[in-house]
């Protein structure tokens, strides 16, 4: 039997995993900032626009996000135990 070398798991940067999503085609999506407080003075239209997820256009930023969260697009519902 051949000597199998152990493959190491990569740590996910949890803050990035919570802020970003990956689509089926591989695009990285981000949420908008400014949603958490001071919303009473904002118009309904502005508040509704906070719910839209935007694509990360900068390819360097997208690459950085993928490095921070390597398993982001791998498992949608049930990650392996």
C-alpha cells in the first residue's frame, strides 16, 4: 500500500464567510453596508436597496475573498460531517 500523505484542511475566515456568497456560475456576491442602524431617517426606497446583493466586480477582491473562505461555493446546505 502506498504511503498516503495527509491533506490539510484550510481554515475559513468566518467574517468573510458570513458576508459573501458564491453563485452557481462562480460569481462572488456581497451585501451592502449601512443596514444595521440609523435607518429611521432613510427613505423606504433606500432601505429596500440594502437587500439587493451585488457582484464583486474587482477580480483581485474576489480572489482575496475566495482565499479567505475557500469552501464558500462548495456546499450550499449540508457540509460533510
